[in-house]
C-alpha cells in the first residue's frame, strides 16, 4: 500500500512509507524540532511537550528494552499522557503488540485487567515508576499477573542508539483495542498497520485537516477515539495535538473550552454527553473570555447524537464565537479502527423527523420534526473512499429495501482483521456475507439504522432493543424521556431494559439521582420523580413501566468509556444488587 498525504514532497516520494512508524521516522528526520504534542497536566498548566525527534528517540529507547518480546503482547498501564504515547510508539517500533488498558485505581477490582491480560496472553506490562510502585504488591497477589514482567519506561536507562526499528508491513498486527464491554465480555480487536493508515486517510479526508490544524483532546488515550483521533491523526497529518487528562475535563468542563480558546484549536470533540456537560456546568461568567471562533470541526460520536444537544450548546456558546456549522456528527467503532461515516465538513448537520409508529415496525416514514408523533434523528454522514455501508435484515441476511431499518454492515480496508484468539466470534462478526448474492465479507456492527438519501441514521443496538407487544422500542429514547421527566434525575445515567414475567416482556427503568437529592434523600421528591417517570414514559412511548428504581449517585453500571451497561444493570436488577434509594 502506498500512501500520499498531499502535504510534503517527501511524503509522496517513496513506496516505503506504508505505516505510521514510517511517517514518524520521516517527520523526525525532516521536522525534528516541530512540536507533536503538548500535555496540560491539570487541563490548564503546560507540563511538557514532545517534538517529533524527541518522540522518535524515546520510542527507540523503549523499543531497545522490548526486542526480546517481538511479536508478544504488552499491556500499557498508563494514565492519559505523553508516557503512554512514547510507550505505544516503542511497541510499534519493536514489533511488540500494544494492548492499551487503564491502570487500576486504588481498591479497584482487577477483574477487567485480569480478563484482558489472560485473553491477550500478555507477557509484559509497561508503566511508569509511580504506578509500578502502587501496583507491585497487588500484582504479586494475583497469580496470573505475577507471571507478567513489569517494566517502567520513564527511567531514562535506555539507549536509543541500540535500537533500529523493526520492519513491519501493512498486514502486521499493530495493537489490540479491547472493546468496552457494554453488551458482553471485552474482546481484543486486532488492528493492523494497514488498518491504521487507511483509517487515517479517511479521517484526513473527511475532517479536512492540514499541518495548520490544531487539535485539543481530553478523551482517554487507551480508547480508540483518543488514540486514533488525538495521537495518530496528528502524526499522520503533521499538526499539533494539545492533550489533557479526562478527569480534568470531567471535573471542570470549562478547561476543555479554555484550551480550545487559548491554543486556537480547529478540531476537537467527544461523545454527546461532553457537550451536555458543558451546557450544564459552564457558568455564564465563564463565557466572557472564551473565544471559540477558531473551532471549525466539533466532532460528536461514540454514542447517540442528540439534536437538542447541538441546539443547546450552539445557543449557549454562540456569544463566544462558536458556529453551529462546526458540528460534525460521525459514526464508527473499534472494529472499524475508528471512523466509518461522517458528513461533509462544510455542510450543516442533517436533522430529520421520522414517524415513531413506523420505526416500531422497522419502517422509515419522514415526518415533521415538530410533530409529537416524530422521533428526531441526527444523521451520521456517509462513507468515504472505498468504505461501503449497507443495511441488512439481521434475520434473513438479505439487503433491506429502501425505507427499512436493519443492521448496519460495513466493508473496507479499515475493518480490523478480527478478534484476538476468537475464531468463531471473528467469523460471526467480521466475515458476514449476504445470503442471496454472496456479497462480502462485511463487518456486522450490531447496530440498527437506515440510509436516507445516502445519509446514515443510527437507531440503536440490536441487543438493547426492547420488544413489547410486537413493537420495537430503543432504550436511549426511553432514557431520554426519563431524564427529562424530573429535575432529580441525573442526565446520561439511566438504563431501560425489559424482563420476562409470565412469558411477557415488561419494561424496567433504573435511574441515578442527582447528588443533592441523593444526599438528602427527600422521600417526597423521590416519590414525585417516580410518578413523573411513569407518566412521561406512558405519554411519549405508550408504555407502562413495570418497575422504576432510583439509584444512589455514582452507582449505575458503566463501561470504562462511559457507556451504560444495560445488560449488567438488568442482571443487577434481577439479583437485587443495585443501590436503590426509592422504587
């Protein structure tokens, strides 16, 4: 595979440039002193920066320690920061397969880490000296983890001159991206060097990046959105990436916007909840010195994009120079490396209403957005280059007719090679063929959606769909209704699912209560909230709620990437292990 970035002569002059490693090597030779990353340790203060040459030298130094493990898997136990980035490139240089994970917090169970370490058959774990000190004793207490060699990469003992980067091809395995496990056990997605380059080309084309672009990111680097979008895309294109810890944003969302303002960032974004958090938490007096006029691409992905969020955010920050046209809804997942579809950068987001009754029967019928019988969707754009998206009936495995909801299938060079050490799951998910035409292979995303005038609309997850009385209901719609029904309900912290009672499916809703209500436990208000939830769900969805549970603040089950674990919530409900304030 030959790549061409259309930016510098050297980038189009050689067939040898076929991996992200090749690109970093060339940048360190041709642009040694140009900054690649700047890290804001608390979301505000510049702690350290890395030039291309410094990144190359540190990656070589780490790789010199890893030569004996070429082809093996290495856990990367780092907080978001530059140490993670140097270790990741050290693995790429040495031919070691990186496995990004998050270091366990004190007193946190090691079950997820153990599961990933065992599944990946990891032989080594890379981390920092401070984390190594914290986890060494806990490590020894777990037999499976005790067998892994722990190596701190920030000791400056390595000699970069001792290492020459290993030869890799587009087919070489680069890293394992473990899924968040929102609907099951985490699986290791096998991402190749070829997958990385192809997806970088898609993002570059869709986002319209150049060397003059500037990115700001707070997303966790061990997840695909942070790693592919804020670590690898800047190297691929050659622009500066400003990074901060996720907790810095979550504690004070204004830090994200201040960084965009200060560094004149052009690209930044996150899941829908990030924009909601800014609307809710940023105070009016904090807007005075905020200038968001440079921000021309505000991507929104990784969870359902809500039209009202786009409207509320743009309305609040218009006085700061934010332009609604900067919003860029997109769609993708770890199995597509990251990016699968997105809109046209210079066009407004596509927002359309569809009749709710039709969608309940998997039929797409346009309606007025303002209609009470409508469900409003935000389009997630279209595919780029040779990526193909089709809608398929998940039962008959035949292509859906126009105007039907079905499973989203994707094909193209960004599709990962499968799940690590899971041949059956790989066949089921990555090697799907249309039954009537034998076209394929396609990736079965597990998501439901439809295409309208070439625009992809995502309606929900197949496994999460609630079917009651022969009608389909999407849990995120019910959850949105629940969260808007009473001020005590915490936004983005509810789950709707069904249970079987006497051979009939019944609806259950669990919702976290805001901290102020959770602390005071005001019984009258909580009982009012229960009644409001039942009334709102009945009015908006024509459904009777079998059980409503209000949960303690901070107790609902979520994945490490912040997605609600509906199946785990259902299991906890049945096991009666939820932390209930009122029901």
